[in-house]
C-alpha cells in the first residue's frame, strides 16, 4: 500500500512538473520582467493626452518601447506640463526630475543656435529630408556642444509653417507689414521681424485666449493649429497656403545618467524606437493638417495662395536671414559658414534646392 502511495505521489509530481516547467522555460525565453522589477521612467510633455500627436506618436511610441524591452521599463507620462512648464522641460530632464521629454530648442533662446540651422526659410520642400539632414549633422558632431548635457535621441519635425489670419486676408507681401504674429522662437521669430511683422510670444496653453482676444493677428504655425487649438470655434478669416520655414530644432531627449544606467539592449531599443517614430511624428502632423483643411472648409475659413510675384517678394525678404545667421554664429566663435555649407550640401544630395549663398 505504501509503495502504491509513493508511486501515486511520484506520478502526480511528474504531471505537475510537466505543466509548470514548460511555462517557466517559456517565460525565461521571453525574458519578461516582473512588473515590480521594471524601471519606472518619467516622460514629461506640454501636450495633453488628447493632442493629435500625443495619440498618434507619444502614447504608441512609449508602449512600443515597453513591449520591445519585455517590460524592463515602464513609463509614467506627465501630461499638460504636469512636471513643470514647457520651457523648463529641458532643465527637468537634465537635472533628473524627468527622465525623457519632447523639447523645442526655441524654448531656450540663444542656447540651441547651431541646430536652428534646420529652421532657415525655404531650406527644404520635404520635411522628411530635413530630418535626414539634421540627423546627419548630429551624427557628424555639429551639435555636440549644445545638446551634450542630455542624451539626444531623435529630431521632431513639423510640416511647413503657414499664415493663419484672424480678421484680414492680405493679398500682397506689403500687407504683412505691422501685423502682430505669433512668434515661434529662434530664427523663425527673427524672420518674422525681417519680413515686417511684429512677433508676439504666446505659450501653447494660451493659444485659444490669444486668438480670441486678438493678441495676435496672424498665427504662424502648420495648418493643424486650427484643430489643435480649436480656432475653428472662433472668428478666423483665412489661411495663406505659403510655407516659409519648417520647425525641426526640437528633439526627444533623455537624462544622461539615467540612460547610462539602463542595460545596453534597453538603451538600443529606446534609441531605435524613438528614431523610427520621428517619421510617425511627421506623419501625425501631415494627418492633422489634412483634418484641419477639412474643418476649415466646413467653418468657412478660406484657404488661398499668392501670385508667384508676391511669393518671390516674401522669399527675397526672408533669405537675408541665412547670411545673418552665419554672421551671428561666426561672431560667437561658432562654425557658421561651415555648418550652413554642409547643411546645403546634404540637402542637395537629398534632391532639395536650398538657396545658393554664392
């Protein structure tokens, strides 16, 4: 009887092991990290969770990193400036208050002047080529001295910035003079002054009120601003379908010490995913612009353009910013001429026709 009981126990143990061991081995092969052992990473952003680029870019990007690292990292997103103001998010990441963020270089005037090369007017017709050109310049070390306090991961590039008018519909270049225009920052703001407009700084959270109260006459931004800030709910006259620059001096950045503390394979996965999602960011902007054009048609906001002669006047008025940009960098002891010439060379190799400085 004792022998039968022992045999029964032995068989039971074998059956249990036959079920449990494969599961354990499968889990080990998958390399899944128990939730309690995952490294929590804080992602700070000025965007609300319902922002088109939050839904199309931030949320899926972070989810993919979590999945591809088998749960080794877990993101907590602090939406709508939950960890601090948008202009402070570079410092928040640098100091370790946040681990990761999407940051516009224009928010720290005078600091990221080298990577502002990407916002020079009429540089490129295809924003994807701007991403490629800026990434090559980054890899060649042109921006190392200004993004060295954080781990740079990838550039964020918008669609071309255009002119949204609140009450007027200028038909000539001369009619832009004196209009109060939303200042994007950096070279773009300088360019507004150069072509005769009056730049006014407006933070993203104040956009709706600024448009409602007439703080600005012109919202200089990709067309998606109409749906992004609900401008279609307010009196809005027209969109001038002429783009004079593209904002690419913005990046996804990571705290250096925290990044270095992560396993090498996790670091590589984060870099790969964020760089892959650079084009997702751009595509989300394209999709938002298309949605905005549909909304404008419904709201009666006219989309129009200028004659070639008037566009040529805008181009001619804006192009001196290239020479001024070079001169300002050289005066500061920075390689302005070398950087701009290399930028132009890369863009030409990509099939673009940037301005000639000869």
